[in-house]
């Protein structure tokens, strides 16, 4: 990085961390710079990595003229800015997008759960598997929404399941926090070494 | 290596149509059962016939409590999610909560702000909130500028939400949907302004942060059940009930599969069936 880039990165880092004190001018400056940059980045990469290659490869290259239909549908999203008499048109691209996305997810998801279900069937002759099985059995019970609510043994088992979940969450929390501290140390190291030139 | 590959025969599809990998036929069967059950349960719910009751979800009452607190304090209510995609199941749950909370806020004349990171989801959000205000009989109170798209980039969005929360100082914050590494940033931003916070999240890696930083947290499936509970929409109710029936059935299959695996590890017909 050039010296100017290091200065920009260092000042932006400090501006972001200044939020910990309170919302202030420097944080707002960083925020209002970062958001337009991110939006502009998405627009630019969308144009260069999606729109233009599709036009070149599919529309011009393969002659798939019907790709323009999707373009028109995309443009229809802006219909909501038209007068109320025409704004309803925007619901058509929304419904097509939602329907397409649902179909896409539906075709992808079932098998991945099938793999998990098969993995949960384990030999109960091994201690680790018995432990896994007990934890699985009780924590799953916590997520039963329509059965067992009135049965005391069921509720007790589900409560055990909740404790097991909490232990798992605690472990995950600790693991992630240590990862975050490591990220913070990386940033601190950048400020001290690259920006301030302190030898560590 | 290439000679071996050339010599290897292509594996024929299972039953002539399914990809020759594990779990394909079983997954299709489960999907078919699920479709039939969802259809039956939705129809029963629509006709007002009896369907299994969904148990009370802890944290549901907190929604009204939080909105009530914001109303008393004269401060806005803020709701957000990372909303990864239009067709995401958590996005659909988010929409149910969005409609419910927006309607409650409209009824109490409390300012409602929603932020998200997906511009397509934002279009739907605006429509839902507009409809909610219409249903509450306050169409003029709807302000499209309060239903905001911040940025598609994860941390630009998180930064924007944190800044907005610090400036607007909402009295209640709802974090509903699927979240990633930004979860603690959002929850801490809410904490700093003293907002009552209710989270409903389905991402296992982020739930711990909400449990630690929010007042109420709905975890995993409770997000979807909560969506059904608050909306009372027969379509969602029927779907959640059907899903629960399938969940309990699969649970029983797994329990039996474990026992059979213990008794006869070489010939576990249940495991073979799942893997088919």
C-alpha cells in the first residue's frame, strides 16, 4: 500500500471505531462514504460481470433474443415510481422473481437435509454416538411445535434439549468472540506497524 | 488417470430418472409427502377445520410489549434483516413479522422504520408495509422513506444500520431473519441506545449473539412458527403444522434407524432407505 492508502485506511478505521464512544461526525463521514461506495461497487460489478457478458455471450453470441424479456422485467421494477395508476405493474416482476427463487430453493434443499438425516442414524453401540443421540433427541424435542406440549416427561426432555442448545451456543459464542478479537488485533497491528511505524 | 476415467462406465440414473447419488429418491419422497401434507393442512385451516395447535412461542408477547414501550416513549420502532434473497424461507418469515409489526405501529401511530440489504426484498417490503398501513386505516401515515434499502454489501449495510439506530434512537428493535457476522454489531447498536430488542433468527452461528445481547430471542424453527403465530394466516399455519408433522416423522425414523443400526449394523434397512 502507498503511504496515502495507509493514511486513508488508518483514518477510516479510527472513524469506524469512534462509534464506540458515540455517534459523531467522523463516523458519519465514514458511513456516508462506505455506503455509496458499496452501492456503486455492486452496480459496477453487476454491469461488467453480469449484464455485459450476458449480452456478449448469450444475446449476441448465441442469438438468445428472449433474454431481453428478463431485461424488460427488470426495468418494470421501476414502475413503482410511476403514478399510482401504473405502479401496480411492479408486482409482476416481483411475483416472477419470488416464484423463480422459491422453485430454485425447493429443487436444491431437500437432498441436503436427506444427507443430514442419514448422518444422524448412528450405531448406538458406541459411547460418543449414544451421547450424540441423546443430545439430538432432546434438542430436537424443543423444536416440536404441535406435539407433546401437555406431557411432563416431554417438556422435561425438551428443557434438557434447551440446555444442550445453550451449551452449544456458548461454545459457538466463545469461538467467534476469539475470532473477532483476532480481527481486532489485526487492525491494531496495522495501525501500530504500518501507520505509526512502531516496531513490534 | 484419463484412461481410467475413459474406462469407467457412466453410472445409470436411479430408477431411470434420479441422479445416481445418495438420498435423491428419499428426498423426492419426503418432498411429495410434504407437498400433500401442506396442501391438506392449508385447506383444513382455510375451511376452519381442526388442525394441530402450534404451541405458544416464548417471546411472541414481547413484540407487543416492545411496540407498546416505543409508543409510550414516542420513539420509533426499527426492524431489520440481512434478507439474503427473495426466495429464502427466512425472508418469507420476515415478511409475516413485517406485516404484523407495521400494522401494530400504524394502529398506535408509532413511527416504523425497516432497513434491509437487498434491493429486491426492499421493493416487497415497501408493498407489505404500505398494505399494513392501509389495513390499519392509516394509509396517509405510510412513509416510503422509512422503508430503506441501505446497501447490498454486508458491512456497509451493518454500518448504515448502526448509524441509523444511533441517530433515530428507536425504543424497540426487531432483528428477524437470517444474519451473518453483523449480528452482534446490530444488537450492540440497539443496546447502546437502550432499545428493547427482540430477535428471531435461523442462523445457528449467530443465535448465540442474539441470546447474549437481546431481551428476547426466538431460535431456529421458532422464527417460522412465530411468523405463523402472529399472522394467523391459514396458509402459513397449515405450512408450519405440515412441516412439524414431517419433522416428528423424520425424528421417529432417525430413532428407529439408530436402534436398527445398533442391532444389525450390516443390514440397516432404514439407513439404506434414507440413502436411496
